[in-house]
């Protein structure tokens, strides 16, 4: 079994993931690994399938084919079924034919310890910054509906509130805790989303374009911030990012995706020199 | 910080609510029972509970359900079935040999049964229906309410539901009055008791809304995708909200039965659901206080304050034109339109009583977009 020979330091492993929507192959046979304590970046031109890859990991989409391992456990297993057998446009379509498909809803996967942020910020808009983060603590509750309603979980509630206050302090939003989440400036909303993700006690943090819409100075600060929270919470970080400065500065390894296919993998130095990557980003001379 | 918010507005609100209860109690002792005031208060209390239960679903969880009348019907029938005195059953179930159920349970237990029965129906109907979104869910629940109304009138269930004949003779609000030895009422409680019943139920809903579960429900309302990514199990929490809401709708149905003194399936039409929806919208979607206030206003307007519009009015020698039966509803509709046009977010928006009283409303800010 592949489960046994998993490296214990491997936090996340994608094996031959293909995601096909109808006739469109959004991700084609993507395999990658993220090791414990690393910051790994996934880059690629627009429409390369980066966010789709995130959605496959977090259970928003069910990949057409392939396996996702988290800490050695297969959390998603699938192979082409039904109509897809005929339509399937990827490769390795019969590799997992005999494996039982495993599907988890996104909340289940968050339970396992994968938290994420969104490319287009998705905060709970009618609630304060404080409540946004507090909601992140809901999934680790030990109370049920009745104990919660009758405040029999006061101890837990208090601990959650303290944790929330602490998280807001760490991300530097303690002073705006009582503001409405959507009234915050963009950069702060991004940080709030990260704080909310941290409230779920993750071991793996998926950041979908955390620096989108930030100016260079904010981006620099964000880089330090990501490294800081990674060390503080013992996290592994897997992120999608377009700001090359940020990516090159903080990532340990980089995967490059283009048209759903992985075209390169390596350290920032290797990626910078890789002609395939340069071609994908800048285009190739036709001559 | 957040938790160190001033307690003062909260205390003032509680005092206000207590004052209302004391006011009701005193008014009941001195104002004649036939006064319209009590009809409005009793019906208002029932509607307040049902409106708040609907708000829990529509306002706090973002599930647009129109099944409220159906769940009330279930509640009302269960209450009736379990509380009609055994001696009266022969009369009530005259076409069905006295019915199947030949025992009674205390009123409180029967009300809990009502809630549980409605919640059970909600659970079953929720299995397929809660997968649907917005309008589809509304139509499906509306359909459920219509079907349940038809089923309860079915002859085959006559030994339980008395078919399309009404249930009556069960304990009503008036039975809560304390009688003296001479059979005369010494202490009137027929308005205070429904107030207490509705108050306790609404308190439970408020407690739930303010707990971690309530926050999870609001998260689902604000953004399902993000809520799910935060580890909130959508199916579980939606089902929970649906069942809790229906539980209290069922209890509300039992109270409506007590208020009406009779239960008949054909009166639980979709128009009743719309009335409640209207109350929720006018009060403010996502405000418990708003739902409570607007249900009393709504009932007062429709039953009392606008009554004069249905009768000929003569001022001096001048007969006011247009006033005849049905004109009340015309004026009423216009008022509702004005409210909806000029108070888009209802009377209360998404604020609660303590928010209105607190000076620093920074926390809530200007809610919405």
C-alpha cells in the first residue's frame, strides 16, 4: 500500500490529480508534495488551474482522477466514473480504477487540519472582525446545541474568545476587532481571513493569492507575516501567488503550472532560470 | 474588549420587558376581558413566537422557507389531539367513534409534543428539501404546507385528526384564569400566560442565536462557501436550524389553537405563512425585537385599529366615502407598501433592543452593504 511508504514529513501529497469539467481539462495529472514546515508556492499564468488545485484539495471540487494524501492519509481518491470514462481527456485514467473513491466535504477536510483563504475575500460580511475569527473556533467545539444555548460551555466559550483576541493581536487587528469586517481596508481584510483560518487550528495553511491587491510595501510586510505565523503556529504553508518578489523571497520550493500541467518544480533560483517557466510567462519567440 | 461591552443596555432592556409583563398583568385585572386589547395581545404573542421562529430560519440562517403554516398546523393538531378531555371525545369525534387517542396529557407536555412533532416533520421534509437553494426551497416548503393540510383532512386519518371536522373543547387561554370558590374569576391570567409561553420560547431562540451555533448559522447566511471552509457542516447546521424553527412553529401552532379555541386544517393556509413572512420583513430580517414588535403592530392594525374603515363613518352630516367592508385591507396593503418602500430593512433592521439603548453603537456600525 502506498499509505505505508509515505514519508512522515510529507504533509500534503497530490498524486496524478486531474480535474475535468465537461470537456475541459482544468488540471492535468498534477503531482506535488509539500513537506512539513515548508512554504511551497504554486505559480502560473492566469487560468492555469491553481485555484482549481486548491479546490480539489479542500473538497470544493471532486477531482476526476487521482489521490490527495494529507499526513499520509488519502483524503480524496477518485477515478473517472460514469459518463466521464468515455469523456476523460487526461492521462492515467485507469490507475486508480480499483480504489474506492473517497470524498470529503470541505468542512470535514478543515476538521482534519487544512485551512484556507480565498482569492476573492470571503469574510462574513454582516459580522465584526472579532466574530469572524470567533466563528473559526466553532468546529473544535465540544458543546452541543443545548449546552451552548444555556451557556453551560462558558469555559470553552471564554477560551475561544481569548484565543480570538490573541489571534487578532498577532495579525495586528486588535484595534479594529469591533469593526464590521467589510468596513476594513483590503490589506486588513486579507489578514483577517488568515486569522480566521488560523482559528480552526490547522497544520496546513492554504493561501490563495494572499498579496492580491496589495502595494509593494504591504506585500513585503505580508511576506514577513507569513513566515512569522508559520514559525509561531508550526504550520506548513502552501500558497498561490502572483507577486514574484514575495514568492522568491519566502518559498522553499515552487511548482509552476501552465494550462493545467505542471511545467516546472524547484527552488526559487532554479525556477528563475528555468527557460520553460520564462517561456510560459513571457511567451516564446515564434522564430 | 469585545466581551467587556457595557452591560447597562442589556439591563435596561430586561427591565423594559419585565415592565411590559407587569403592565399586561395589571391591565388584565382592570380592563374588561372583552376589550380588543386582549385579543391583540394574545394573538400578537402567538404571532410573535411564530415570526421569531421564522426569522431564525429566514433571517439568521438564510434559508428561505415558507412552510411555517404547515408546521403550525401539525403543532395545533397535536395539541388538540392530546388535550381534549376524554369525556368530550365522543362529541368531538362524533363521526369516528370517539377517536383513537383515549387519554390526555398536561398542557405543557402537549405543547412540547406539538413542537417535537413539528420538528420531526421538519427533519423528514428537510432530508430532501434542504439541498435546494432560495426560491426552490421556498416552493418546496410551501408545497409541503399545502400537502400536510390536505393529509390532515383526509378521512383515512379521521380517527386521529377528525378529518375535516374541527377539534375543540381542549384547554384554551381562558382556562388559565384562576377561579374563586364561587366560579368567578379572581385572577385573570389568560393574557399573561401566552405572554410567558411566547417569552420563554423566544428567550430560548435568542439564547441559541447568541451561542456559538447562532454564529455558525449567521456565517452560513453570510457566505456558505466560507462557512464550509471554516469547518461548519452545512447540512447538519441547516437541518438543525430547520428543526429548531419548526419546533417553535409547532409550539406557536399549539398556542394558536388555544387562542382560537378550535382547530381546523383548512384555516392554516399559505396566506397565514405570508402574514408571518410580512411580519418578519416589516420587523426587520435578522432582528428578534423587530419581529416581536411588528407582530403586535400587525395584529393590532389588522384586527383593531383599522376596523373603523370597514364600517360606515359619519362625521357631522358628512358620510365618509369608500368606507365599507374590505376597505380596511386596502388601507392595510397601502401601509405595508409604504413600509416596504421607505423602511427597506424593516423597523429594526438587524438591531436588537439593547443595541438601540447603547450609546456607542460602534460594534454594529452601519450593517449591510
